[in-house]
């Protein structure tokens, strides 16, 4: 069996690209949760503007995967790695979209004249979501299935906080019915945060598959 | 336990096996052949070390491993071809349908008809296409008359997927066929004596991709009637044609498992390293 230097170089290059993309998306989500609190207009704009970078990267990574599959017909852990990259790549791109969505919601909320526009506190939920994302990405980078499993515990907390956000918004709507758009956008923030948590969970499932070769689904 | 707790309570670090004991599923129910504690020596040198494995009915089992790991040596144990090699000694218990193939009463000529062999290089006899296939049935007395012999030859060539290409030139020399046709002729020759097992040692390594694809299709069809043990250096070929894969390393049988599993999630580090090309 010849040692495929080119093949393994290709895999390493792909891994580096994935790490770059991982760093990019983590940065976007951190900025997104920041603007939920600060409503910083410049930062909101820069999140929305820079989304194309992640989109371009996603396409590039997917093309690399397809090329490596066709040319090298990988097996075993190499095959699992490529499958994982294809799936995680997609999750990361969608997480990037969520960061943009959050920025758009913040943009609408900050322009609202409602006196209650800042009445919701998403800091705890944001913190959990950032933790889940960071853990899922670290688990991916270090191929750590044990860490990936820990993520599933945090997910429940996020779901609970999302439900609380819903109740809070419903209550506010009845008390201050004059700005429904602002309220709904506030609820959507919780939805977007929850979707990021979902996708972090998906990444964790992929990490377990990558490391152990077993397909797990937690929902 | 809920699904979540179950997943969390699982062993969290699943390390690959590293010992030299066979991992996976070497044994099957109702086997065609059984091999127990098989050792092979060339003089003082041990080439096969305590191998235990079954060959199932109607299965294609691929034997893979680095050059010199003992694939061909082990394959030759299955029809006592090692008897023909000077200084080669086989110990252990090998059975075909429960019959000890080393029993004093076993004659190797019929044994090698029941466990036929196809070699790396197509090796038709320097005879006509017809005689290449008819030779075995003749010496084994499988045909009472010319009509029966004709029938066996036609049936064997059909099963080997060669009939349509050669039916109008059966009297021409087998050596005049293309490489891929010659290999199918050799398969027809093995089939003609009604084998139960067919051993193939890198049967496609001298063939182009088209001829290889034909042989691989043929292997899939032959599986309906026979057990096939194929040695191959091509991971893709092993993956395409076999249901089980056995990985050998320096005379040890390291891992045996369902081929789809071995190629997506091997259990042994050595198998993983070999099939992903990270060997050594
Ligand atoms: N006739 C022989 N005399 C002495 N040693 C032999 C003989 N045939 C094989 N060997 C040795 O036995 C070991 C196994 O050889 P074998 O031919 O079975 O390997 P293999 O897995 O089929 O290799 P390859 O993939 O190169 O065909 C090797 O170390 C080889 O050198
Ligand atoms: Mg060999």
C-alpha cells in the first residue's frame, strides 16, 4: 500500500480551511450576541456585510470535499472526516446566517420607538449558546467525543430560556400592544439563539460520528 | 434511561484495538470451510500465525494486507496447494463441509476440484478453448459421453460470461484470447469441475479496468453458487466485491468483519492504518 502524501496533504489543507471557518463563525456569533445588548450600529452593519465570507468559504470547502472524494476514494476515518466536514460545513454556514439574522432583528428593534424595547434580557441564553458553540467547535477541532456529549446537557437550558422568552414577550404584548413588531423581533432573537444551539448540537453529533463511527441523534 | 442519559453514560473514549488477536467476526453459522489454529512455516520461518476463520456459503470474502503478510500462503492452505511447495509445512485443522482436508484418506486431486483456484496471471493450457474447459471434467470423469461434455463446457463458459465471445471459435487456442477473456476462461475451467469454493489470488491485477469490471460482475454472479475467497491489493475491489473482509498483518489475522463496516469503521488500529494508507 503506497503512502498517499498528496491525499494526506489535501486532508490537512481541508482541515486548516475548516478551522479558519470555525474561527470566523465563532467571531460572528460573539459579535451578534454583543449587539443584542449594545445595539451598536456599526457592528450590526459589519455583521450583515461580512456574511459573504462565510458563504464563499462554505462553497470552497464543499468543492474540496467532493474533489477529494472523487479522486482519492477515502475509507475509514478519512471517509468519516470528509462526511463530517461536509455536514459541519453546512451547519456552520447556517450558524453564520443566524448571526446575520440576529443583527437584522437588532437593527429593527433599535429603530423602534417602543419604551419597552430593551426590556428583555438575553444575556444568560447568549452565554449558554456561546458555550455550546465553543464546546462543539472545540470538540470538532480536538476530535473530543466526550466534550461533544456534554453539549447535550446545556441544550435543555437553552430550550427552557427560549420558552421563558416566549412567555415574557406574550405578556409584554398584552401590556404594551402599541409596538407588536418590536416585541416579535425580540422573540425572534430567542428563536435565532435557540437555532444556533440546535446547530451546535448537530455539530456535536457529527463529532461523535467522526471519532467513534457511530451515528447518534439526540432529538 | 432516556436516550440522552444513555448516550451520556456510554464509554466516552472508544480506542481502536491494538493487540494481535483477531477482532471482529471470523466465525459464521453453517460455514462452508472452517480453519482452526492454522500455522504455516517455510523451513523455520513462520508465515501464518494461529489463524482461525470460517468461510461462509455463498459469500465473497476478501483477504487484504501488505505485501508479504501471508495472504497467498493462507489461500493455498484452503486447497492444500502449499503441499506442492518445498519446505512448506501447514499445521492446524482445516475442514470443508466438516471433512478434515488433511485426513489420510483425502485425495488432493478431487479436493482441488472442490476448492478451485484462479491465479494472478491468466494461465490457460496451450490447448483449444474447448479443451481448456473440458480437461477437468474429463480427468474427474464428470461426463459419460461427448454430449455431456459439450454441455458442461457450454454451461461453464456461460457461467463465466465468455460463451457469446467464444462459441464460434472453441477449437482455437485459449492463449489467443485477450487477458480478460483468458482470465474468464480460467474461471470457466475452475467452474467446470463443480467446485464449492473458488480461490482467487489477485485475479485482476493483470487486467484493464473494463476487463476487471467484467470479472467483478462475474464474481457477484458466481456467489449464488459458490464461496469465493479473493486476495486483492485493491481496497476498492475488496470493497466492491466482498461481503466480508479479512485483514492480515505479518502472518496474523488482525480483523475480520462485514466489508461495509471495515471500510467505514475498522476496529483495529492496524486495519485503519493500512486501508487509509498511513501504514508504517
Ligand atoms: N516459497 C516460499 N519459500 C519461503 N518463503 C516464502 C515462500 N512463499 C512465501 N514466503 C514468505 O512467506 C511470507 C508470506 O508470503 P505470501 O506470498 O503469502 O504473502 P502475500 O501476502 O501473498 O504477499 P503479496 O501481496 O506480495 O502477494 C513472506 O514473508 C514470504 O517471503
Ligand atoms: Mg500473494
